[in-house]
C-alpha cells in the first residue's frame, strides 16, 4: 500500500468522525462520578472511549490544519497548537483515569474522590492533587480556547464546512453556560462539539477526493483538427 497525502488526509477525516461519535456516545446515560464507579467495567469502557476520542480528535485536527495550512494563517497555527495541547493533556488525564485511578481506589479513596470532584466542570478539590490538578486545568483551557480559535480559523479559510467550523467555536463558548445553568446536565454541551467534529471530518473526506480522470476522446466521434488537415 502506497501512503499518499490523500490517504493520510482521509485517515484524518475518519479519525475526526469516529472521535466525534465517541465523544457523543460516551455522554449517553453517563452515571454519576463516584468511588464505586471507578472499579466497574463500565468505567473502563467509558474511559477507553475518552482515550480514543482524545487521540483520534488530535489526529483529525492535524489533518484539517495541514489541509489548509496556507489559508488559516497565524490564527490557524495558534488555534491548532492550543487545541492540540488541550487534546494531549486530555489524553494524559483520561489514560490516568483508565489505568491509575482504579488501581488506587481501594488504598487512596480520599484522593480518588478529590480527582473525581475536579473532573466535573466547576468542581473543586479541598486537598492537594499534585500535578494532576494543573494538567486538568490545562486540558480545560486548551480544549475551550483552542476550539474557539481553531473553529474561527477554519471558518475564515472557507475550505471545510463552515457550519461545522462555526459549531466547533460556538459549542466551546456555550460550555461556559454550565456554570450559570447548574440544573442542566453539562454532558449535553458536549454534543455540539461532537457534531462539529463529525461534520468537519466528512467535509475533509470530500475535500480529499482526487479529481476524476479526464475522459479519453472517443475515436468514433472525434474530429480532425482543421488546422492540421491536409
């Protein structure tokens, strides 16, 4: 198999679509975060989905950026770097949640409860969580600010679907309403971002299609060039 630019772009498109689907899927019937949950199979499945979302989305936005690197300018570069940093931090946080948190739930239940508390938007820890606290903060800031900047850059470039680009930015800004609407499940605010990634991935796939081959002239109805007639 020959690896081409088109192949890599299509792979990034698929990654974005699957990442968006995972992000929406993991929110469905998500249970309350508590100590009992982290030792269950459901926790492992959902955390694995979150790890997949972070990794695939990072690959997806990389393909989007490279597809239009000359059109997004400095804003696109900054937006991509900030959003990529958010996804990298998220990947670290979710891998920790998948591998480390269940293994220490029995021996350090207080610490696990504190970690789960800050995992919810607006949550606060009463104790010292070590480096996991700034990593979670970096994840939130990178994901929020990066989505806004990168979404605006994609919208301005006019290459990928503009509605999906706008939704990526608007969906990120909408998450700020979580602090003002505590009665509304914060997981509903993840849906616009998931839909935006799916839309951008589909648009990236369409953009990666190679132009159709030029149809060869039919010898039956081809005409002799008058200039070359003898």
